């Protein structure tokens, strides 16, 4: 009997294969503007990185995307399955704004983006198969404990139901009428890696198992999936799994020039404004949770019990504590608001458009007048003391990857930062994105040339949240246990790689509020 995989499995296989079926002649955008992203728009925070991949009316855009991001989007493939390419492929960032027919489907947009990358970056890619880190599913020592599939005619698939109890949150999975080949494809999600079927079983089975929901509950090395498979008489072992991949043969860093007429065809329209918007004081009796501005289905935008100052900082992309000046002195009942608004039909529902809508709304309702200026501020310079750096492989990709791991029982977040093939000038651009406590750009004063590899281990101990928590725990525990030892980003730099962040005065750009009403105008 021939079995047909459900759509979800076909999509997983296709996206893994990277190029699946690509037509010989790809459709193209009518016009496209391609240029480097202004560095100040993306170096300060991870939250300002890749955005877009949306079609609003006849305009398609992707913002602050590396070439690796663009390949990932265009070929619908996981970035971990894109190999090769030049060193800058995951560092430099680009802006793309293109014009096409409204309502163009996502699959067609991907083909158009492929054609654009071919033409403007002279991108050459090749589909291949390569062993990648994953898992092998096999039968455990005690034998499998699976139930043959009931002859119910159910389509093969897994369905999960969330539940909570005093011990935590869980997902109860029911998998029905599945072969081990299909089950291995499903396990790619919970295992966070490709899974190869090595059970030798060809029949269909019914399986029930539970996974704990949490920061690390689904990571195999922390229990979850491994334990669940063991109860089914199966085991997951680390293995190299052959997978379809995409090899980047060549690409050019400087994109080719725009076609004549692009500027006129893509002339920006007027700044977007909400069609209708309600701005009200926070109702704490009915709203116990604050939530920042976000898109909702149908083009709605909501924000619940948010500080006006933080909404302004988000909308104008500045740091609330250090780069926003002239805020009014709020009374307790004035400083937090809730927003419910409707955006125009056909505009992109991305972060940049959301911030533009917020700027227009807040400016109108609070009669705001603002300007930017440079003022002396405390800012860091990176200096060399006793450098402990490893010379980089010149063929390796440039970039830093931050791995995050909570510390159980505390609000402390531990970071493991891996930087590869980085110059010091590039590293100082990464500091703000990886250390929430650094409010201004960092200058490079090391005098160190060349590219380097290094790692940093640090935590969020500098936050008031952890300091307050630590003091409360110390008072409650009365010294019965050892205090938790923490290390800041600045300390990690000095101890682990022999560099130093030194505070100096430097002119920095700030947003100044010249005028702002204390209360918004009526809805």
C-alpha cells in the first residue's frame, strides 16, 4: 500500500531540499532598489536585525538582511543548511524594496528574489547533499514498545495538546498511523535537528508521549525528547545525517546598480497613518499584563498598559534611559496607556511600518515636537591590555553567535558568545547588540589589526532585576547558601580575552522632545 505524506511533511522535505524544483526562467520584479543598510540601523540591537519579507500592495521589502538571510528566504531553506560563500555573507546587511503585482503569492516572490540575487549579487549556488549534525532513531535495548496502528483510516500525523499542573507545562502528543520514516521527520522539530530513521521498521504505528514545555525542555541533551523516546522503546543518538544542502559557490559584496527609472517607480508614498485609533489610560482592573505594540490579525495594532515613554523610545528607535530627553513628568494615572488601532489595508505588517504608524499616532495625539542633536555622553572605548585572541581562519564566516541559557531558580540569563573571523572594528559594532547594559556605540581603540576568533561567557547580573532578587534571596536565606557568582560583559572581556572597556566622554545622538502634552487628545 502506498502511503501519502501530509502537507506538513512535504513542506519540510521541500524546504530541506532547498531548491526542490526551480523553473529555468524565473519571474522578476518590475523594479528593485538594492543597497547596504545604514549601519546605525542594525548594529545597536539584535531586535533591529532582519525584518520584512512582506508584500504591501505592490511593494515587497526586506530590511537589514544579510546575504545569508536573503538566500534563506529566497530558497526557503534553513540557514544551517547553507554552506560556503564569502566571509561577509552573514555580516553585511542590505535593504531591498521591489515592485510587483499586488497579491503575488509567496512562492512566486521567492523565485523573484532568487532572480534578483542572481542579477544583482551574481550569486551562484549549487544543490548538494552533506552530512550534518543530527540524530539517529533506533530501537532501544529492551525492544520497541509501540502499538500497531489501529485500522481507523486516520491520516498520518501528530497532534499536541497543552496542559499545566503545579510541576510545569506539558504537551501531550498523539501520533497516529505513522511509519518510523514519517515519525523521524516529525521529530526534527522537538529534537531541533534532522533525524534519520534507523529502526528498520516499515509498519505504521500509534504513539503517545509527553514533552515538558520550557526554556530548555525540548533540547535533547536536557531530557525531554530522549526520555520520551525511551518510554516508547526507542532511542535517539547523535549522528551525522545526510541532508540536502545549498552550497554558495560565489557572490559579490557590492550589489549591481539599480536599473534606470527605479527611483521614480519606487518613490515613497506618504508616511502611513492609522485609519482609526483609540488611545486610553491603562485599565489595571481589567488588564493585569503589559504588552508592547504589536500586529494582530486583520491589520489591527494593540498595546496594553505600556509606558508612553517606552512607546516613544520604540517608535523613534532610541534607548529610553540614555537617548530620550525632555519627557514630561507623568502622574501615575497618565504615564501608561493602551492602544487599539486599525492600519490601512495593503501596507506591510512589519516592525518598521509599525513604528512609523506609532510615530504618526503619538505625534498627533500628544502634539509632539521633537528633534535630534548630539550631546556629550558617557561612552565606551575598547582598549587592549593583554590580548588573548586566536588568529582567525581567513576563509571562515565573519560574525558573532550568542547562545542563551537561563539559570534555573533565578532571573539570571547566561550568555555564551562565539565570535569568528572578526576584526576589532567589527567587534565593537557587536557590543550593544550583545550587552543590554551598553547604551552608546563603542569605539575601537585597541590598535589591533587582522581578524580573530574568541568566545565570551557572561551574564545579566548588572540588571536591577537580578540585584534586587539577589538581595531578597540573601535576606530570606540568611546566609545559608553560597551567593551566586556572576560576571558582567565588561568583566568577561577583561578576564577572558585581555581587552578593556573604558568609559570616556563622546558626542552621541539623542532625541529631544521640545513639546508634548501631558494627556492625549480625545478619541
